C-alpha cells in the first residue's frame, strides 16, 4: 500500500496524544499529579494539540476534505466513522477535566471522573483507529490479531515518554513515570517484534489459482497484463518495498523507537542523570521515538499487500 504521509502523521500524532491523555487522566484522577494550572495547561494542551493535528491531517488524504464529516454518518458499519464519532465525544470529558485542573486546580470528584472517562475514551478511540486496518481481510498484513495491541502499546509508550518529559520540566517527576515508560516500551517492542515475525512467516492467503478457482487444473499464470500503464489502483495498492530495505528500516525503527528511549529512560530511572541532564535525556527520548514510530508506521503501510494486485500479475 502507498504510505500516505498525512495518514502516517495522523496515526503517530494522535496515537501519542491519546496515549498521553490516557496517562494524564489516570494519574491525575488518582491524585498522583499535582493539580497546578501550568502542568494541566501544558499536559492537556499538548495531548489535545497532537490529537487535533493528527485528526486534521487525516482529512488531507481525502479527495474532498470538506466532506469528511459525512463519514461520521456510517458509524453502524464503519470503524473509520466510529473513530471519528468517538474522537469528537472524547473532547467533552477532556474539556471538563481541563476545566477542573487548569481553572479550579482540582482533579478530585467530578473532574477526576472526567479524567478517567477521557482516559477510557482515548483507549477506545485508538482501538477504533487500529480496527480500521485490522478489519480489512483483503490485506493480510493488516488483518492480523497483533495490529490492535500494536497501536495501543505504541500509543501508550510514546505517551509515557511525553509524560516523563513534562513532569521533569515542571519539577514533579517521580521514578514511577520512568519505570512505567520502560515497561510500556518493552511491551510495545514485544508486540511489534511478534507482529513482524507473524507477517514474515504467514503464507499468502490467496493466489491467482485460488482467486480464479482454476488451481485444480494445474498451474495458473497471467497470460498478459490487464493494463499497458499504471493506474490509480496500481499506484495506491501496488506499492511495495524491497525486503532488504524493509529489514534496514525495521532496524532503524527498533533503534530509534525502542533502544535509544529505553536506555535514556533507564538512565533517568536509575538517577544516573538528574536535573537539566535528565530533562535533556527525556526530550531526546521523545524526539528519537518520534522518528522511530514514523518509520514503523511507514513500514506498516509499505509492507501491506492488497489482494487486488493478483489481478495485475503480482505473485503472492
């Protein structure tokens, strides 16, 4: 599949934003984050900003972005519509959560419950984003049981790195946040490694023989190409990345998304670095993870093979 940069930005930015929002909601509702105006404004503002940027960028992939609202009407059958509806609904508890934290300096009572609701809805919204792809049986790399946990774990992992950076900047950091980031990074790594291993080992679900039903009569091959030049389907769904390049990009993603942030979080958790140095390490971890998750998401699209390409002669 053709890796559209707008969709890559959408899934990475909104995933990190929802991950941060979920963690802020849980920790604030539990009374583990101080209800100060500056921290609330920065934390919720950053999370909401990433979410809005991600959602807005997703419309650029449409032929008529101004008609994007029409997709919301198909929530009964479309995961895309469900995601859009939930994204809008989530802003209601987020607004009340922000009201209590930023203006009244409290995250207790109703405002705490709104934080918990924002956290739950953030997780559900990311789940809907994942299901947009996981529900497509025509693309075996997406129709995989590890796509949903992959989206959730990466969103929470990148969100936890942002949380560490924020708490260090505002002087409310505790070792728990860095340890949590390490745990979430490890979980995301295991899920992603298992996903890549799964799609590499899985046999093609369809071939030209099975698609035509002629396999019982012998070997089936395409007599001639259906088109003399590339068309829209071939450009959008026929994009492929060489295996050697995919391996290199996977290594880059592993290094930038998991290895470097994990080492930096370990330094912070173990108090090897502190003060300004710890803040610098946290920001560096966020930047490194941002590069790594962008590469990972590019591969998620580039390695996907649409079954329609069998019609154009691509071998399974």
